[in-house]
């Protein structure tokens, strides 16, 4: 509620034409405290949700990178009949040079076999270590996808909880 008070100023005893009306308007302290409390409550609700969405976005990028690298390894295998000797184009996610800091270290473990196999692992680093529900993401030559966190399969959306 905006409170305004009207008062007259001027010299005592002056005629009414010499007086002018001054309007003083402003917010009361209680109004400002109420607005501040509402903003604080909204921030307390929105901030954790925002942080979860940021973690989810970084996880989605790592999942996309793992699947892209997996496809590259299959192309390598179709030419060389082994995964040994293949290399990942990038060792972090998001890719080098994408700006900002990386959120996952990406590593390849290729085994000569027989049969020749591989495992690509994305391990959370920096601020992404707060993502304990999905943790480390892994994909292998069979296309099997695993995560190591405490969340469920529906939450992580990347295969099943596994090794």
C-alpha cells in the first residue's frame, strides 16, 4: 500500500496563494520487509530446482558424447576388426574448446580379446560431482549403458544401475 500525506508549507500568516501543497509518498518499512520475505521464499524454492536442471543438462551432454564416441568406435572396428588402437577425439565433456569448465572426464578401455571389447566411462568432475544420483556413466561395445549413482533407471535415463 502506497501511503501519501499532503501537507501545506509556507510562511505562517501568509495568504493561501503563497502556500503550496507538498505531497510526500513512499513505501513503509513493513511493505519492504514483506516484499523481501516473498523474494527470499521464491529464491529458496527456485534455486535447488535450477541446480538440478543444470546437473541434468551436463549429464545429457555427457550421454550424447558417450553415444557419439561409441559410434566412432564401431566405425573404427568395421575397418580394423579390433577396438585396440582407437582413440577418443576428446577426453572431457563437454568437448574441449566448448567454453567453460569440463564436467566429466571421458576414458576408453579397449581390450583385444577375443572378442574385442571396449568400455567408455564418463566420470563426473568439478561441480558435476554433486550429481550423486547418476554418478559415473558407462557404455560398452554391446550398446549396454550403465550408471553408478543412487538414483533409479527412470531418473537417470541411461540404461541400468550397473558395474
